[in-house]
C-alpha cells in the first residue's frame, strides 16, 4: 500500500520526504534496463529520438511518458499500457516502502541523491522554491497524463545545500546527515545497475531500515530545496493535489534530492529555435538597430564559436545565432555563426520590464525575450514560433535544415538561480538546464499500489 497519505510531517518546517513502494522493471522481462529507460519527457524533443527509444524495447518507458495516440486517447493508452505491464509482470512494486539512493556516474561527473515522495508545498511557504515560470498548456498536458495513469512516472530534480561533508554519521547540530546514509548505502550491492547509451552508469539502492529513513527525514526537515528540473511537473503535482481529498497520496510527489554542497550540478543553457524566422531576416532586423546592438560574424567550428560566446557573456548579455551556413548538416569542418552582444543600456531600459530585481533584468533569457524576441524580431512565445531545445548541435542542425534561426545561450550560474529563487523571483521559463538529469524508468511511484 502507498503510505504517503499516512505519514505525519516532521517536527521542523522543512522538506518532508517519505518512503514509498517503488514500481520497477523486472529485469528478466525486458531486453535490458538501459533499453527501457529514457531521458525526461521534455528532453525527448525530436521524432527520431522518440522513435529510437520506442524501437529500443517494446516496453520502453517513453510509451508511458509520451504516448503517441491521438490527443483524445493517448493518456488512456498510457494508463492501459501501465496497467497491462503491471498485470503481466513487466513492472512490479517493491515488497516494502523505502527511500532510494540513486547514483549517476560518467568520467569525472558523479552525482548521488535520494529519491522519495515529497510533501507538496506552495512557493510562498519557502520550502520548495521554483526558479522558472511555467507554460500553462504543458501543465495541462502533464496533468491529464498523470490523472489518467494515477502515477508519478519520472522524478523531479531538486537541490538543497547540506553541510558539504559525509564524514562520520552526524551533521550539523549533532543530527544525522543524509549524506552519511547515502555514502554508507553505496558500499552495499545495488538493486540495479545499468549504463545508458550516453555513457552514464546508473545504480539504485533501497533504504528501508527505519533508523536510516528517520535520519534522512530528520536531516531534510531542516532544509529548503530549489527545483532544478521539473517545474511543469511540480505545478502539475500542485494542481492534482487540489483535485483530490487530503490527506492522501496526491499530497506527495516523486522527487530526487541532491545535496549540491557535496555534488554540484552542471548548469547548461536551453537554446531557442525560431521556426519561422530565417537567419537572414533575423540579421537584417538586428542591422536596423546597429546603433544599439553589435553583431559580429564568427567563423567556426562550433566549439570556437561557443568560446567566443562565453567570452562575450562574461562582459554582459550575449547570444550566438546560427542557421544557414553553419555547416552542421553538410559536414563542413568550419561554419559561420553570428555573435550578438553589447546591447545598449538605453535599448535595455526601454524594452526590459523595470518592476523586477536588477539580477532578473540582467539575465540573458530576460533580455532575449524582452528585447530581441518581443521588440526587435516581434515573435510570440508560442510553440508554433519557438522551440526550446537542450542539445546545442540538434538546435543548429534543425535551424539549418528547416531554414530557421538557432539562438544559443550561455549557462546561468547556480548561485544566481538560487539567489533569485530565495527572493521569490522566477526566471523566464526554460532559462537553465541542470544535470545530470535522472533517467526515467528506473523507479516509478504508483498512487494506487
């Protein structure tokens, strides 16, 4: 039985993470665990990526998180598929509730955290802090899927700041630290281990010992968290909580909590693809504002152009445009890119909203949307006009192939994200991409089991 609706909150007013009965793939019923996993739903942006995952194994999790039937029936299809996989033993709930230690490792990147069911709170409560706005149509889409399946199919990625150490068994104030339990747990054999095609190894352990669970819960109750990845799913959790009686399992949502004092996340940019704006037209519009914006041609290859973007971004707002002539689709060793920087203070003052904190007004995403997209290019922020893509080369290649414009962004520092979140200020949507993101399909949370 899912115990989420029966767990009392901790004494402190911080994070309340409770055990749940994880639903996992039965290894001998699938080709491999790697073949049934997927990146988060919003990273699977290209049809070829979706088809690749679907063909990897007939039970790939993408059939649940991105069902491909028509809009009227796809969510019911996902619910039927989930029920069938459970009845056929493809998926099965673990025998007892637990928290889960999760490790991702590739080269010099090592990330460990704890997966559990987290009590939902509003941003005003100051416990879980969003840092980005959300798009209502995506929340509605995710809510329809979650409502139909009665399941949390993939964990959100949340970060908190611990004391930065796992030495010994106690943290600050003599209380047991979550990191101590994590580091002790990874010395034992995992429940599962697999390596996905991106080169990351994944390991998962169940934490069921009451003392260890209690130590994690007591420690986390002293902390707040920032949503690193999954703002739309968190908003979906809150919407569905309002639709269901409380107390109950809908009061909680599936999350991965990572202590970034010990395991700093990588922060990457999310790029924009302007479907209906050819690169030549984008540059012509910028040329008409040459007294307020500088545009320079940068010869590739791409890594060299990205270095130029990083250098310019260290001095102010900067963007790299690509499309026709980038050379990615033709296999050219070099290509042509266009660096946009040195936007004048007068232009920014006239186009960026003034009723927000200075740090928000200076963000690249703010300037891109307020000054370039709204004012100079006059492009509405709708899916027909703008796509948000995490992969740099995929963004450029699609722009080059389809005749659009790729706008490449430079990453925002994590401390800027956290500071804004603590001020209650949300960044423009899709401003950052934290990682590594948890693989989808390693552990699910059913709200009925």
